C-alpha cells in the first residue's frame, strides 16, 4: 500500500516565535492520535533546524521548501541538498508554481534539484499543475505530462520510487477555488497512468500523489476519499494548528 501524507507548506510566513508555537502546538495535538501515515511540516529555511528538533520528539517530519540544483560552493544565498540531509530533513518541495512563476525556475533546473536531493536521500515532493488558461483550452493533461516528463522521467526505477508527486492546479492555489474531488481524481489517475507507462504498474501504484490548492478542513475529507488522492499539500490552512490538525485527521 502506498503511503499517505499530509504536508503543511508554510511558505514565507511566521516569525520565529510564531513558528515555534505552531509546530509545538501541532505536535502536541497529534501526540495522542493513532496515525499510520506521514505528517510533514515545510517551514521557511531559517526555521528548519528548530523544526527538526521538534520533529525528533514527535510524529512530524520536516521538509524544506526549496534546494539548490548545485552541489556546494560559490553560490551565494543557496542551500544545498547535503546541508538539508545534515539537518535530517526528510523531504523537499521542488517545482512549486510560485517558484516556477516568481523565480523563473525551468524544467531543467527542477530536474537538477531532484537529482541533488536524491544524491543525499532527501525525498522530493515534486509539484505539477496547470494554469487557469491552460485548463480553459483543455490542455491541462499536456501541461502536466510535460512537467512530469521534463522534471522526473530521466530517473531510473529505483530513483523514481523516492518521489512524491503533488498535483497543484495553479488556479486553485491561495484562491479559495478548490478543484472538485472529481477533477482531482481525474488528474491523479492520469498522473498514475503516466508513471505506469514510463516505469511499471507496481511503481505507479506505490507512488504517493498529493492534492494541493485551497484544501481546507471543510473539503479535505471528500478530496482525500478519492481513490488516487493520497493526501494533501496544504498552504494557507496549515498556518493554524486547529485547522491543520483537522485536515491531518481527515485522512482515512
Ligand atoms: P493553498 O496553497 O493551500 O494556500 O492554496 C497550497 C500550496 O501552494 O501548496
């Protein structure tokens, strides 16, 4: 059975003190729950060490929001995969639409980031998703196919088995307009078929595919009940402990 995951992407939010309060509050609330899936927190890079200390005492795992595609060296401002590994960071988001849009990250750069992370056993959470105009003209499947092919399909089977995919339609991110459960299921099923064709049905079946985009405590139960939706990548709703914990607990 593939692993379910709920991950909270805090983006560039929270003071250090607020971040510490939020992570300890989430950890405390989940402490007594029976949870047989993964709960991941993705704080800003400066808070990774603090978050990683909390994670040690709890069920939480920690993810970075970004990584350099370079190894180590003269790359001012960057953080390497080896540094993340040293902090015992389990996952790293790659290719979030905000990084593709505001930082002009290209498919080739994303493929390099994936490679660096796998070199150091940090698991990429690789984001794909179409823009509104692309859905309006019916090209969402072509867009997602090309993101998968260009960012991930250079990997061999063994490497690919460390990948988590997140389908995040850009029009749903931070907008309050969530994909319908059927739209999410349709795309997740499409992504799983792509993986099956490229690798094999076993690998496709074992790949965790998360949904992201205006997922909250009111809609997570129906989204997560879909056959190919294996949890969520949660932005805004992960910034409040109560709501995030409700979303975590809505995984069946
Ligand atoms: P949102 O963001 O939940 O605020 O829409 C999701 C994401 O960007 O990962």
